[in-house]
């Protein structure tokens, strides 16, 4: 069976490159943000913003959806594990581990092989995903995908392609392959600027 075209954003495998479990931390989207954050949307920090959670306690660092960023230039935290409605204060569990591995679908309608993709970098469709973030209609999941036209050895791209996802439903040399990736332009990786 060939890979299905089922966009779902960046799904965490909950393990890092070295086999360690991935860190999940709480962040918050302020009510002033008029954009939703969909489940498995890549998110980024909002500079000098903290948000008081509704239940009280210490303020959380502020975030916004990756669709407000620019592929190849933003610093990403990781994907949110939950949905947050527009213009609503929402607390998000974010896989913000710089070594975490994620599954993401390529947008390529042509067959692709791991030999041509593996260990290369690519950008994600982040800003273009704003109008398609429901993925399969009604499930409130991200519409972000890997932008196949950007696959290159260039250092300044969003993610590194590690492998094809090992599934019988995801064969090599198939269109819309599901790939294992690691975020290269990560907020917590060395030599990135502070926000």
C-alpha cells in the first residue's frame, strides 16, 4: 500500500537522536494572539512575553504558531501537543527538546527515496500552512509539511531529514513520504540567538 496524503504537522516520536526520552514543557499563547495553534503545529517564542496561566502560579513563556514565522530564518521550539483557539489564552504542552525526532510528511506528489533525501536539510511549509491547518477536515491538527523543493545540503534550513518512517504504509520511492526529522534551527541549540 502506498503512503496516503494525510498531513498532520510534526508528530513527536518522544525520543531523541541518542534514544533518550524527549522533554515536554508548558508554554502559553496570549489571548491577544488572533491566530490559533493547531495540534502538532511548530511554535516559536514571542520575544519578552510571559503569560499568566488561568489557574495561577508562575507566568509561562509566551509562544505563537509557526505560521507567524518565516521558514529558514526562525528559531523553533517544537510542536504543540494540543490545540489553542484564536484570541484565547491557552496553555500548550510543547516538545521543546533540541534532540527530539519528529514525523513530518513531504509535500511531494512525486516519488522520493531515502537515498536522495537522507541527511539533507529542508524547510517546512509554515506560513503557507495557515489556510490548511485543519489537515484532514475537522480534526484541529496542523497542516504543516516538509517543503520538498527546498531539500538541500544547505545549513540554514529548518530540519534535518534522518530517515523514512519505518512503516509498511510508508515505502521507499513513494510520493508524500513520511520522514523522521530533527529541528536544525532550534531555539535551544548552540549558536542560536536569544529571544
